[in-house]
C-alpha cells in the first residue's frame, strides 16, 4: 500500500470515529447538508414557478389575441354589412343612409364636490350646440351637454338626464329620467301597450342621441300617472367606473 493511500485511509477512519462519537460535530455537518438541500429545493421551486408563470402569461396573451381577432372580425363584418346596406339603398335611389359614428372620451373630474353624477370630459371635437348620447361598454350611461362651452356628462342618475326609450318586447315608447338615486323613471308610456316587471328597457334612437337598442336597464315597478304608465327602472350602468366612455357623434 502506498503512503498516499495509507494517509487517506487513516483520515477516513479518524473522521468516521469522530462523527460516531461526537454530536457536536454531527450537528453542524448535518445542518450544512440540510441547508444545502433546502437551498436546492428553493432554487428548483423558484425556477418551476417562473416557468409556470411564463407559460400562463403566454396562454393569457394567446387567449387575448384570439378575443381581439374575433372582435376585429366582427367589427369588420358589421362595417361591411353597413357598406353593402348603404350601397343597396343607393341602388334603389333611397335617401336613407346608415353611417353612425362614436368617439372615445375621458372623464377628467367631477364637476362638483359631492355630486357623482356630473363629470367634465376630455373630448377632441365638441359641438356645444348639441347633446350627445353617452355609452359605457354596451350600456347607456347618460348624456353629454355643454356648460361654459365645455363637455359635461350627466350620468343616468342625474335629474336632468333624459332620453327616449322602449320598454319590453312590445317596445312601448317612453322618456327615461334620472332620479338622483340608483333608480330611473320611464314616463309617458301609453296605457294600451302592456309592460311587465322584469321587462328590459333599451334606447329607441328617436331622440337622435342614441342608436336603437342600447341597453338601459330592467323594470322593477309599474304604476299609473296622469293617464300614462310609469316604470321604475334599475339601470345597468351604475356610475361607479367614471373613466372612459364613448359618445355617439352621429346616429345615422
């Protein structure tokens, strides 16, 4: 046996003996091994987590791309239908044309402290001589008027907010107004047209402010007033997200 081999064998025997006899030596060595193992598993878990997060984000991005593609295709389809519809009207010498348009606007601030129903808007092209319909998502949110030649949004709850609507499947006409609460009132509904609690209320478009069939809310109560029916409505838009809206710049 070589001298070097003998030295390694002797060192091994000494370490084995010390480890067997002394807990004071075992504890730090085992602790070091445990710490190294924990560190390894922490690193492994972190890598695995980052891996999962990466692929979850990739999946979400892919889903959003799919949704955007569907929206774009639907928008282009609707545009093409409008183009063909206008072409058909032109071919038949009709003076009726469908060319609606909207614009994105941003809420700047509340007009008055404590009044959450009036908002100043940032709008690129504003005609202070007219009134605009205001939409949030696919729901009516109120109207836009002029104050000091600046665009002022009157949300659904505002007492001065009113526009033309239809109620129920029989499309009973009426005028909806804000009540400075979480409910709105539809007035002047003809008494001979049946309406019911649970009926959906939509814009009629006959006031030139909104498109036809923009969703407004649902009927929660019905009463009679001055020879007309009157419906209490719970609006879909509650006014709790006053950030960005669309205004209807052109109905036809």
